[in-house]
C-alpha cells in the first residue's frame, strides 16, 4: 500500500490544513510540498496516533477496525456500501461548503483525518479500487494498544451452527452421480435418449467434459474405460478433483433460476477456490446453517465474484419472468444462489450431507463429511464399513426368459455400460436398472459392430451361467438368422372380388400397392392411402375406411 506521503501528494494546501486541524496541529509551512512533509512527520508519531484514535466516533472507529481486520485495505465498493461514499468536490466548493465539519458519511470522517485513502491496486481480477490505511500509518496504528482495536483476523467459520429445525430432515450424500454418469455415457455411445437420465443433465454433461470423459460430444475411450473400471470411491474422487480444479465448469451459468447473456466473463475457478476456503473453515461433521453462511458472506465478502464490485455489466435475467437482475439489490438472487449452488455441488459429489426443516422443503443446513465418513457412500448392501474399496461386482444381474435384464446399481458400472448397448432401456426402479433385449436393440448393436454372442457371453459370465435356455437359444439364432419374426402395423386394402384387385393393380394405383396377402387383400404402401382411395373412386368404387 502507498505510504502517507504518497497518499496525500495530490492534496492541496487547504486539504492538508484540514487534516492538521483534526490532529490538533498547526502547519507552519506556506507551500504545499513543505506542508506535506511537515504534516507527515507530525502524524507518524505513536502518541499522536493514539490520541487521534481515542477521540474517534464509534462509527469511525468501527470502520477503521474493519480495515485493520482486513490487513489495511478493502475493496472500495464494499467499504463504501457499508460506510458511505466520499463526495467529490474541488478546492473552491470544499472551502465554501466545509464538508469536513458536516461529514455525509463515516468514510468522510476518516478521509479528512488522513486515516483513509483510495487507490487502484492490481488483483487476480484485474485493477480494482480499494479503501486503505496508508502503509506507514497502518504500522503505527497496529502498535497502539487501544483495547477496542481487534487482533489480527482468525480463521473462524462464517455463519453459525444449524438449529434443530434447520437440520430436522437429513438427506445423506450419495455417490449416485457415478450411476448417472454411466447411464449418460452409455446413452451418448449409442446416440439415444435414455429413460432415467438425471434431472441435472446439463451439470452432469459439464462435469464429464471437465473430467475429460467427453470432448465435443464424443466419448474419450481410454478415459471412459478407466473411469468405469475404477472403484466407486476413486471414480467419485476423480470427478470431485476435476470439478475443483476446473477453469471452465461455470456454476453461475448452471443455476436454473437465472439466465446469463452477453459476452462478459467471470472467473469460476477463482470464485470456487474462494468459497471452498470459507467452507473449509467450517468444522467437519458439524451441521451448519446455509442461510446464516450465505448472509455472512454477503456481509463480509459481498463482492467475492465481482471484479471491482461491478453489479451492472453482467447481463443476468431471472428465468421465471425475464427480469434483468442488475445492481446489488439482486445479490441474493445471483451471488447468494451461487454460494448455495457450490454447496449443492458438494452434496452431489458426495462430500456434504444436506438437511431441511421437513421433506420437500428448501435445504437449510449442510454438513461437510470427514475422510472417514466418505467411503460409506460407496458401500453396497451387506458390505462392511471397514472395507474401504468396494469389490468390483457388488449387487446382482437377473435375467428372465423374456429377455428382461435387471442390473443392480452396485454391480460393475463397466459391465452395465456394455450390456446396455445391446438393449432397450426401461424405467429404473429404486437401485435397479431395467433393460430388455429385442430385435430392434440387437439390430442397433449390430450396426455398431456388436454381436449377440458377446451379450450372451457377458450374461453367462456375470450370472454364473444363470441365463434362461430360451434367451440363450434366441441370441444364438439371432447371429445366424437375424429376425425370424416381425410384428408391424399395416394398412390393408381388401376388396370383394379378385377381379377388382386385378383391375386395381393395372391402374395408376398399382405402384402404391405392396405385398399381396391374398387374392382379395394387399398391403398399401406408407403414405399412399389417399391416392389409392382416389383411384378407387375413379373406378366407380367407394371404399370404407377404419382409420
């Protein structure tokens, strides 16, 4: 930070005399440069500083203490929002209106005593304007042993523990994101919309891209193989680490209640790191109030994601009605929601439990899990808590003679991913994924270079041979003969006499008639029914339809 001399070097003689008066000094120098040196020499004195601090108003002392807690400087927007602005005026207007005698804000009280200055400093977010205490003056203030000047800031957690009401209904963290990811990757591999894709698909897609499992909507085979074959604990940690370090995963643009527009840029990784540092100060295993945590950030670090406290240049709309959310008044709807979304990500990634007053209500508490608690997320039914690495094949595969395949979510994700490529997808039920083998699904698999015998081999291996004989027979015949039966909907033209059918086949309508079913029945080609009816009318025949 600049020292006192450099902080006051643009001040005119009148301003220097105002400062001197508040410190009980009388400047002898009559030119500005000499007066500045004289004033600085007098102010940088331990006894003078102590006396000046002793007579500060409560409001001014509180503002000064806020700067001291922040190691001497705070972003100007945040400081001015709480302690008021400093009116800009030239020397003539100042001497007429004498604002130092009728200060409009706490900031002006400190400014006209040289205890507060303004300047732009370089930060990770670019150049930002700060309120600060001149460096050499700050050092002396720190030496003053006034009892109401607080010590250096500690790493105490923001907010407070959750109340019994806030944590009444607990929602434990899970590792279900691994199952959702497996489903999504399989759906992308076979280019289908699946039943059971999670509601958070946009966020899921982004995190899979972040983890290098997807690139330009295409699977990355080696990364996918490693991910699917990893233990649940390792796979979950890989997603968490990818999210934590990502410079492209932008939580702000994933919040469902707002819409971000325009070319402006934010810094999601810097913002995430800042919030995670605050979260890390919260005791692990202790329920913490979400509303209190968000409010504490608003009070102490409101501009945590805003360069220079800018609340106007980001074009953000409310999704429900298109209302633009510009200005600090919408902090809760944008910045506050971002804090909640980061906590939501921790829950989704298995790092934090959630709680609410009752089922279906908004989340009001969270609890950061300890390293000891995290492996419990990966335990399958019956697995012991001290088994930190789940076995590869927990859960079961059940196969019916009709071709229905039920796979537990605790079973190998790599195996489920492969089997799902041969099947139709039904709605999942609780912890089970339901698939059906059909001619359509086998044909689709064949087009991707897969054979029914590969599916049969997997089913035999992972069910210990418990595959119904009927399905074994069907899969073997498929590779040899393909589809041997077909069920389809057809439009059929039926006439009363073979002679009429013969006349129809010789007419213009003949090209719209397909497979002959009998001397008096024929299939009408798709989309041609009106043309056939018109031709019948031309022949003097009016046909009945049951369409």
